[in-house]
């Protein structure tokens, strides 16, 4: 059993997010608060344009955001296809804390954001977003493609020193998606899952694949059945390909954190990077392709 806090978060931007989460934990915050505040760092500044209002827009030139948060008391909150909200993860938390619901979408979520003082307002695309969107329109002629080009997302799983668990996920979704498209990130069981007895998991990658196989839930259920984090990770990813090979470039990355603080990461393709944070250290790692899930303690 590891008594120190553990934070895992997706991609290179997982590092600043994990650093923030650890500093929140050091200040006495719960796993849930740390999971919320950690990913807010990337919502505020995401150089690869896959999270927050600076994310790449959909094919109509509109930025829509998805986010979800879950704790180990079986509570969750989520928002999807929301515009004009700088911190959708904070809005997801308010859905969890202040409504009887688990998921608000679109105009209703934005209305709730207004009442909560979290609506930051619609704004025009910035010059980089505008340029990239127009270039995509010219090259792809308004035809959406479900792949993971230019796409990351921040997902995080946290275990605090008291052993409490939480997970969070926030994204601008696939670039150039159809307007109204929602991926796995705000869906409990797909983009993230927490079970008090077993552990927590979070996914990144092509949401259309993950949401059809409930990858985070499968991973946590494998933990519950006695699998190690590395086995749970490998088996959940294996389920994605067992009904036939996926298109060559489809990427899904998975982080698994067991109740005792041990953890593992894996991905369908090489190139999935993630941060591991413990007291005094946050390190970046890369997983190999499916079949050899990376490190665990
Ligand atoms: C989605 N899973 O909207 C997100 C995107 C992502 O790496 O994580 N890409 O499908």
C-alpha cells in the first residue's frame, strides 16, 4: 500500500497538470479537488490545442468542450458540447455538487454555467484557430474524419494520502468534428471511471472507439476481479481490438490507478505519453504499443 499521493495524467501537458494537482494535495486538498484543479492548468493553456477554449474548433468553426469528474463515493458530474466556458471541469464539478443530474449538454449546460458564474462568453476564433480551420476546410472540404490527428485531451487519476480516489477528463474533442459530436471524455465508464474498492482509470484517444467498449470501466472492473494495473490496462485495450483490427492510425491511451496506489499505462499505438506524479517528483513516460503496457509500481 502506497500512503503518499499519486497522480497520473495524460500526454506531455499532463506534467504541469500533475504538478498543480500535487501542490493542491500538499496544501491539504482532497483527491477530488486536486483532480479538478490539476486539469484546469491545461484548460487555461494548451499548446497543442486539444483542451479548453483555445482548442481546435469543429467543422463549422465552433469550439465545443466536454468534461467530466468522478470521485470514489460514486458521485460524478459532466458537461458536453458546451461553448463559452473556460473551465468546463469546474462546471462538471458544479453539476455533481449542485444539481440532481450527472450530465448537462449544450444550451442547458451553458445556462447553468451562467447561473454559476462560470460562463466566460463566446469569443471569436483566435488567428491560429481561424487559420487552421480555414486550411482544414480547403484541404478536407468539410468532410469530418474520426481519427486522432492533432489531438490529445487531459485526463487525470488521483489518489490522495488518505487513499481517496478521483478522476477528471476535459477536452475540446476531435478537431473538425461534426457540430454536436461528443466523445468519450464526459461519459462515465468510457472516458473515466472510479470504483472505491478497485481503483480509477481514464482514457484518451479516439472517443468513438472508447465509448463503444467502455474502456475505463472495463479496466477498473478487471482490477476489481484481482488483475494487476498492468494486466487490467492490457486487457481493457485488448477488448478494443478483439472484434477486429481497428484502422491503422487509431490511438487510445489508458491510465490505470489501483486503490493501493500501484499503477500502469498502455496504448494501442506507440507514442502515448503521460505524467506520473508523487511527492517531490513528476516524470514523463511513453508507453510502447499494445502488448507491453508500461510501468507500474
Ligand atoms: C474525444 N477522447 O473527444 C477525446 C479526444 C482525445 O486524444 O482524447 N484525443 O474523442
